[in-house]
C-alpha cells in the first residue's frame, strides 16, 4: 500500500501550480527561448513530474539552460537545484557560470556524472531527477561504437541511488515508433519508449505515469537527418524548410518513474 500511494501521489494531469506558472513567466528566462514553450510545455511538464518549491531537484545535462532558467527561480529560497554534467572542466565551468547568473544561485550546485560508479549525487539526497532529451545521447555515445546501453543504464542506476524513497525520475525524449528498427536508436536521435522503460525498470524504478503533453502526431520520426531535420536545428538548411517548420519540434514521450519506498 505504501508503494501504491507513492505511485499515485502526483495526479496524472494536475494543473500547474501558481509557483510553476510564475517560474515560467520569470524574467530570468531569455525571450528567445519562450517561443519553444508551445512545443516543450514547461508548466504542464513540471507539474506532471510533481516538481515544487522546497524540493531538491537534479537536472541532468542542462545544456544551454533552457529548463534551468525555470527551475532555479522555482526553487530559489527554500529548494536546492543541482546541475549534473559530464566529467570535463569545460562542462563543469559552463554549468557553474550558468547557475551563477540566476535566482537561487546561492543554493545551487554542480555535480558530476560518474558512469563507472553510477553516481550523480549523494545517495538519497534528491526529490526529483529530471532529464530532457538526453537518453538518446547516452545511447549514441557508447564507447567504441558498442551500443549496449551501458552509459544509459548507469545514468538510470545513478538517478535511482540519488533519489529519496518515493522520489521521482522524469524523462522527456524524442520518441521512435516501436515498429521501427532498433538500429535507428544509434543514429536518428529518437529512442523507443520500451527502451526507456526497460532501462528504468532494470535500475529499480517503477513506471508511475506517462503523458502525451509533448506529443506531436505530425512527426513521423523518419527524416533524412534524424530528429535534427526538424526545428530548432533544421539541419537541411533551406531545403524543405517550410515543410519542417510546419511540422514543428519532435514527437516526445513524457514518462515518470518512482523509486519505491
């Protein structure tokens, strides 16, 4: 019964809180990033993942900080934001510079993902671990071209360790149709839902919900340059640009997993 209560502690489609709405509207965000809200649905996505002020939230591979500029104002004051990056001086310094400019910097930290030890943060320290469009990168980055999923599995195990019992892992990624060849996960930037669920389950997680918040039925996931054919990358340049802009950003799965109590 304890596990069941953890699974359903966050409603499948709770309305975004006023705190989340304020964070999305926060002036710390760059105006150039706001047009992507129509594809990324940040308020609805964070609500679905049960993110709230006062939590310790880990964001894996924040990149340019699109979600960081929402999460840090949301957690500023009584929460803790953790940016997890790869073990390179450039990545660590980039993350430190990013969080230094945002509300809540005093309570934000940078941590390093160690695939060998399967760690991203102290055990049992986090309420939420979030990763946005990164699982496909892990699957494509296997050493020596060995597409075994070892790096991706190490991440899921690390997330499991870092979370408190009852804590949640939120995953958003480009969705490859289940009928497609698995080999396309190695090159296209898309990943199958079944692959994500398998990795999470193997790490110990239970699937606690999924949403079509970030779905795009116009995306057939079979483009000449993979997911990068579509906006915002538009890797083909002016070739069929109008067509790809009309399709919009990729079709994405939105899954949440719980660490059982």
